[in-house]
C-alpha cells in the first residue's frame, strides 16, 4: 500500500526546513533505518531515516527546495511491484501537542505540475528551483518568481535562468526604488537561511521582551594560565589520554563553579514561578557559516577539566560540521560567548532565552595593575554578565561576578 513520507519535525521549534539532498532516488529499494535525505533545519543539517521498507516510488519535493513545511508530503513509498498512484487522499497535518507551536496547514500531496497547471500561475508562493539556478539568479539579479521552470515538476533549472537573463526577465533593479537601498556599484542580495531567520526572530524577541542589564568586571588571568600550562605539561603527547586544555575550557568550569556558589543566576523566568536548576548545563556560543549555534556541556559542575575539554572540542567540531543532535544544542541553563580570540576588548551579549544569564568574555591583555602600593604587569580580561532583571537582581549579579573572578584568580578550586 502506498504511503506518504512527510517532512519531519527535527526539533521542537522547527516549522519548516530545506530539503538539501536526496540520498536515495526513485525506484530504489529502502529498508527501515536507511538514510533517505538530508534536511537543513534552523540549526543544523540532519539525516532523515525511513521507518518502513519498500520502494521509493516518487519524490515530490526536489533537492534544494527551501521552506518545506513540517508534515508536507515529500515522497511516496510503495511496496515491491506496486504501481505508484497518481494521487493519494489529501494529508491532514496533526495538531501540535505543544501550545506554543503553530499548526501547520495541510499541504498538497502531489507536487507534479499537470499540463493545465503549467498554463496558469501556481497558487503556491514557494518557488521550486535547483541550487545552481538559485545561485545564478542571485548573481544575475533575476527574480525567480518571473521565471518559468522547464525541469521535472516545473522546477526551475539553470537553462531557465540563463534564458530569462537573455530575454530581459524582471530583475531586482526593476523593483520600486523604495525596496532597495540607494547605492553605487553592484548590489548583491543574499537570501536568509532558515538559521538566520530563527536567529533574527529569537534575538529580537529576547532584546525586546527581556529586561537586560549588564555588569562588568576585570579578571586577572595569570594564575589560571600558569595552572593550564602545568596541567597540559602532564598530558601524553599522543593516545586516548592525550588532551590540551584551552582557556575557554577552564572558564566553562569556572562559570559552573560560580553558578553553584550563586544558584540564583542558574535560573529561568516563567509567568508563574522562577525555575532554579540544580545541574549546570553551559551553552557555548559557536560561530558557523550560517550564523551561530550553542552546543551544551551538560552537568559541567560535575565534570573535571579533562572531560569538559574533550566534550567541548567534540561539540564544536560537530557543530561546525552540522552533525549535532537536537538535544545537544537545545536547552542549557547558562551561556558563555567568548570573543577573546579576536582581540575584542569588551562587549555585551544578548540573553539566550529562556536562560537568565550569558557571560561575554573578551581578550586577555597585558596591562599595568596596582598590587598593594606597587605597579605590576598582569594579564587582564574584561567579562560582562548580561542578566534577566525579572530573575536576577543587581546584588545577585554582582555576587556571581565576584565568585567567578575569585575562582579564575585562585583556580585550584577547578581541580579539587
């Protein structure tokens, strides 16, 4: 019996995604557990496995299609020897169980364009085009909405875009001048990725709905740097026991220790109550080509420096490769954003909701400091704590920063 393969919800916040690449083709036999396709979500590229066995009878959504709503049929699976039906009963998307998620409207089962439909403008606003066609259209400022596709199921391919360019199809320069900034020279437009859209929405909501305030302090790093050198000197050069601590690894642990000392900052706000977390799950901001992702070092308060270092390096590596699982970047009780490697002197970070705090870490710099009645040279970094004032009061924020500074400047507590 023919069944639909639907666009899966790969995270609680996912409402749509990009079907990046099919790993099976029409006519291929598939078994339960086979990887069918790669889906780009708002956070990562993830593999989708089939739960049934059969033959991939028809692909409804082509490679590179963006904005595919969750629960939209993307392919039809049939049994061995079964003919692929021309159509199936319209699929009705289930109502989400979580009240915060919006219902996804039913999508048409069949993506193939009939002869009659080819003579009329499609009702859907989604444009189906190959990745190469989209890239060429962006380079030539071609509006894909004005291009007729000649590929499978009406898909726009490279030849369609090149023909439109030669024929003088509508370009972005023909739009009303109010929609584009006035500028000389070439203007390039880069469509928003799903991740960029989510970043824009979440940070806008955070900044507009959460009453941020900021507290900064200078922290001397020399004792921590000396301890790091001593620990790294004891690490084997090769083998499974080999490791090299980074300053960031030690600051993750220092933040976890401080959060246990001042638990009021390891919290979240709800309309009915404050949530105080027992475990400390540190989200670490990682820059990736499409934006930012925050993999989580879970229970950092219970882990040693070596384990934190190994986990953090693995998380960062897989984050940049788009291989994180949803539970590895969703959640967390506190965040750290470190831009010290860029030589940044000082900055403030935006809170990652529903967390109540994020620590912005700047570069360590050699500078004169007063010790007693003497002037000495020390490595000093400025850290800025951003907190949700609904959860954390000024005194608690200052207390937490004081605890963090004392741990960093007397770092033996990180190893005992």
